[in-house]
C-alpha cells in the first residue's frame, strides 16, 4: 500500500543513500525534479527548491564527479528545474484540482490506478526532458567512475542483505505498516481502529516479496552498468547515448522478464485496491481533511511555480 512520499526521509538518509533509490541516471533526475508531487508542506517546498542540489549530491555520491563534470551537471540540473517549474507545476495544479473533486466520493481500484498511471506519465515527461543531460553525463564518465558506481552498488546491496537477515518477516511487516499508516494519516488525518486493521490485513495478504524485489534491483544495477560502459569516454554520439538511456529507463519501468512484469503489475493492482478500500471506509470528515490537504498541495505548487520559497 503506497501513500504520499515522505521527503523528510530523503533529507536525513545521507548515511546510507543507496538503499531507497536506485542510481538510474534519468530516473533520479526525474524523481528529484518532481520532488513533492504528493508531499506538500515547508519540507516539500524546501526539497523542491533544493532539487538540483539533491540530485547533484546523489549523482556525485555514486559517480565521484570531477570538477568539470560537477560544473556542467549543476548547470544542467538548474536548467531542468527551471523547465519543470514553468511547464510541469501548472499541470500538477490542474491535477490536484481534479483530485479535490474526486476524493469527496467513493472510488475504485481502477480509478486509483489511473491516478498512479498519470503520475508515471508526468515522471516520464521529466525523464524525456532530462535525456540530453543524462547522455552528456554518461559520455563524460571514465572507467574509474564506473568502477566507483559498481562498488557503490555492492556496498548498498550488502547493507540491504544484512538488513534482510536481521529483520524477521514480522519486523518488516511492522515497518511497512507504520509507513503506510503514516502516509494515510498525512492525507486523511487520524484513522480509527477498523481502518488501521484494514491496512494491516491488506499488507498481510500482499504478495510483496522483499527478496524477489531485491533480485530485480540487482538486475537493474547490472543493466545500468552494461548500458553506461559503451557510452563512457564519449564512445557514442549524443543521439546513441540518449537512445541507450531511454532503453534503460524503459527496462527499469517494464522489466524484460514477463514473470517480473506480471508480478510488479500485480503489486500495483494490490496497492490500488488497498487504497480504494481504505478511501471508501473514510468518513465525511476524513474526506474533508483530504480535500484540505490537496488544496494545500495546490497552494504550495502555485507558490513554487512563481519561483518563491
């Protein structure tokens, strides 16, 4: 069950930066440029305004950028954010206005999945805009930086494996429950006991498999390295690099293995069904709180679209 992203964790995760986000060059740029799609407050505004710095910090941590690379990447990230602020935030405002009307009524899993698909489409637009930046960065990379990235993958994977061994299934379920509850209450306010039990039951019934997802994470890492290697040191033209990175993003969003694609689709449907069931259990007061929350998001995006903090 997925609810609004907590960007406070993004700010405080520096000690172990690779655990939550995969180092997919275009993907991380898109995620950070769109920072706050579903998380509005002073933290979201701070994260959005600092998105170029956050993206640079992430990329530098994984690629150990040189001085020249840093200057070019920072300039490109600022340009990407300016484009996003001017062209994408107005689109989000319109979407939030529509959602405010929708949350007053019951919903369905299909409607929830439509919202998810819409968000993915918006992220895809950012990824497309970021392609020249990502291709330029890939062409500047040196063999030593790819080894640094590979070592970073190995380190974060070892940390994740240690955590999996230390945490029992009950512990992992407890963490997922607390995260889901926090995100739901960010939207609706305090949930009652039957609603909390609904979240717990849906998580218990979920086919979420941490090891299966970890294996897919490792496949994406291998794919990233294999894609970047022939692009490094300007071995490919800008057009070839953009095409290769576009393929990487497509394989990230839609894995080549049909069984994995089917599994991820099933998890997505589970999330949509869980959200629909919870939403349909909410009271008029809770739905009113959701409308207020979405309205605050809209107001924050209006402020951000002007370039103000």
